[in-house]
């Protein structure tokens, strides 16, 4: 023991204790575990921002903007008129184009029989339409209207009607009129060479269709039944008349295909 009352063992113990107290503190492991979570949250936030920007670019931005509206199938209708009716704006995102509304708008054009509107990725809208085919014309010169095979009045003509279009005389032209439908059925059944010889078709009712040829011959057609057979018989009779195998006739009655009368 020293004079101060402290032994050598005590002094050594004191130095060891002092050394341990001077060491640096150790960071708890639980604090380190938070870093991966923070990193994941940051990545998630960045991903959401990227998705939001991409969604904006697709929905409202220029990435899928409409740059052209293509019109297929228009023959008499101007393509510009079809585009105007569709109402599709240039620069509008394809995702925001209402193709059903555009289709319905174009379908309202009288000349259109059917229409489809589709998206042509990435920047085009395609309008494909089928125009009505004129089969007959009604009315007086200067105020004539064209009818398709169904009897729909869809356009007007001021001059001569298109080739192959037959002047039609009925009381109430339209798709609901039976006389109109019967006469149109007869005209539609005729082969083109025969149709070109028809000057006029007329019908007082659905059972009294009559055709007047350009040479003045009257064809009593009757009703719309067996129109295909009647058309074949008429073509054969005209061939025989042209070949002078038959005497000239002023009237051909084919209303009953099994009992044709030539007068």
C-alpha cells in the first residue's frame, strides 16, 4: 500500500476504467435499417411522377395527337365534307377521340349508307364509308331527287341523272311506299344492258309496275314477285326482237312469267 492509501492493483483498475469510458459511442443497428425503406419510398415517388407524365403525354400531350383524318370510300361526297361532319380536331389525342360520336355524325349525311370510324395508331383516324347507289330519280326536271334501292331519297340533281338511273313515277316516293319498293325491285333486277333501254318506270300500286322502253314498248311487269325470272324473260324477248325472230310488239306482258303475252 502507498501512502495515499491506494494499492497498485487499484491504480491499474482505475486506468482500465478510464480507457473504456473514452471510447466512441456505437450507432444502434436499428437506425441503419431505415435507409432501404427511405430509398424505396423515393423510387416509388419517382415512378409515380413518371407515370403521371406519361399519362399526360398520352391523354393530352402530343405523343398520340391526331395528325390526319383519312376518308375511304367517298366517290361523290367531298372528303372535306366528311371530315367536317366527323368533327375530329387535329392535335386531339387519339385516346380522347369519340369514334362512336364521329360515326353517328357522318351517318347523318344523306348520301351515306354505312360508315365505320377507327383509330389508326399512332396519329391517324380512318373513316370508311359506303355511299348510297342511285337507282331511280323522281320529280320534275330541275328538282329531281335520287333514290337508292331501298327507296331512300338522298340527293338532288339539276341536270341529267347518272347513267343507269331510271326515272320513276309513283305517288309517294319513299322507303315506306309499297309501290316505290315494287318498282325499285323491278329496276334492280334488270341486267345493265336492259336497264339502259328503260325510259321510265311507273307504279300505281305494288301490283302494277310498268316499264316504258326508249323505243316506246311498254312492259307490264306486275308485282315484285319473281323479279329475277321476269328480268331473264324480258332480256330474252328483247334479244329476239332485236334479231327479228319476233314480230315488232308494242306491249310485253310478263306479269305472269309462265304465260307471257306479246302484243
